[in-house]
């Protein structure tokens, strides 16, 4: 396993649409998945898409802790999703702050679908098909956006709300004590 270099906003690797993976069972895809998971963990991320590590393929990894999933729903185990598709299951959207390993230090509010289905292939060639809500659904939408060359600031309704995590946290704390 190797820790891969993560491209940052402005790098052309993040703007190109990625190509489908021809063979999810290929050894190099298995190796890439292991490296992406190691890289995600090293960076403390929730998800990572192949274009973020300079590989223009439609493949994402993510995992969601039980504490972030929501009431009554279990944690989402470490998932490798190849050639993913998203199926909206409801029109309702919810706005929440997002961050991205390719946009380090920053955060901003993004509206995302609350309830989706998603599908793709696993590393063993099996079909993965799940339903997701809330934060889980947000993570999948964020990661799949990377496959189309889209970073979350491009999804923000008000770009002036983009800020450094540190500054927004400080402002929120000051607000609390005022
Ligand atoms: Ni991201």
C-alpha cells in the first residue's frame, strides 16, 4: 500500500470527467483501491475519488461512522464503488457544510439531495446497490461529483459563504459567547 499524492483545487486532474473502469477485477484496480483507502485514512477523510489521486477513472472509496449516519441507521463500512450511478429517490434537498481533501482547510454550505439510491461494482465484481439518506447520501454525491470534474465550491449557491474551517469555528465560538 502507498499513500498517494492528493491533487488540490486548480489542478487539471480535478476538472476532467473520468472514464469508466473496464474490469473491476483487474489487479491494478485492487491495488488502487487499497492505496486510495490508505490515502483517505492518512488524510483523515470520509471519502476519496480516483481523480483526486491523479487517476482518471470512475471509482470512489468512502466510509461513514455510525455517529454521522443518523438515528437508527448503522455505520457504512469502507466501500469501494466502481462505475457508480446515483438515482434520486426524492426531490428534497438539504444544505450543510462540506469539506474536501482537495480543498484543504476550507468549508462551505452545499445543497444536496437528502435521499438517493446508488449502485456500482465492488472489487469482487459483485453489484452494490444501496439506499442512502442525509450525510451518507451527501458523501456519495460529493465523491461522484469528482468523477465529473466538479468540486463542491461549484455547487455552492453563495460562494461568499466559503471560508476557512478555523475562522468559521472561531466566529461560531465568539457568537456563542456574545
Ligand atoms: Ni472531495
